[in-house]
């Protein structure tokens, strides 16, 4: 199957309110251009340097999403152009994004990553840490970031019930906070679901899916 066909097939199954992020990490620019030529404009990368290289080479009407874990010392490289940072999970990282956004005279949209999986290794905040962050003075003072939603990754398992439980948990945290409208926080986006579990994620309330291998093939 071609990349264009894969994209068409996936898009035809997505409800209108769900946004597709084409996860292009490790793939060459020529593959991304096939998706671009088929109409895709939102790409997700998990390494900042790789995203910068692709941004430099590709058309400027692309929205670049950083979906990986971000090291604070690399934020400056993506601050001039990144559209959405999915994996924000600390106040320290948010402070750095705010600082670099200010230097670039921008407001950078971010999602806070919530830890929903069983694995210890997956990053993210629990609900209590989320509340602490959102009510902290330093967060309330940040003018160059916007928290526009939440992101999470389910456990890597075949057990559909467990994945469903984890997505439902994230959706309930999202619902608990979505009426919290302040200057720099307004939750509209719920980023959950990858190639293997996006249909379940949508059934559980996802509004943004991050799909890589089903579009571009295995890595
Ligand atoms: C790689 C990755 C994806 C896409 O995974 P696929 O299984 O290839 O669809 C989605 N989200 C994150 C955070 C990723 O790192």
C-alpha cells in the first residue's frame, strides 16, 4: 500500500471532530512529501533535531507537533516554529517553553501529558500533580504558553479492557478540568490513540490521534 492510500483509508474512518497527526519519526523527507502531496499538513516527530531538519526542508504550511519527551536544553531549537508540544510533564519544562516562546515573540500551545499506563517508564503527571501545576503561581504568570489539552499513552498490551480503562481514566481527568478557563489554560484537545488503539481511543473521547506505522509502515 502507498502512503497516500494508507492516509486516505485512515482519514475515511475518522469522525470530523478528530484531528490526525501523521507521526513521521525516523522516516525520510521523501515519505513525508508523499503524505504532504496527499493533503496531510500535520506531522508529529519525537526528536527535536530531526523535526528541525525536516522543517527546514519542507513547505512552510506544515504544522509541526513535538510528540516525544522534551529535554529543556533543546526547547530553543523548536521554539521558532513548533505548533503543539504534546509531552509537557513538568513546570520546569513549561517555564523553559514560556521563556523561549517569549524570545520568539510567540505563544506556544502545549498539552500536559498524563501518566495513565501501568509501565513505570512512560512519562506524565498524575491528577494531583496536574492540579498542583495548574494552580501554581509561576504557571498562572506565564504569558507565552497556552495549555490547550491533555495527552496520554496507554500500556503496550493486547488487553483491550485495560487500554479502555486507561483511556477512560484520561477522559475523566480531561472532563474534570475542561471548564477551567483561564488566560493560559483552556482544554479543548484530548490527544490519545496510536496505530494500534486509535479506534478505541476515539470511542473513549479522543479528539486527536497520533498515527505513524499505519501510514508510513513499520520503523
Ligand atoms: C511513535 C509514536 C506514536 C505513533 O506510533 P504508531 O504505533 O507508529 O502509530 C504516537 N505517539 C507517540 C508519543 C509516539 O512516540
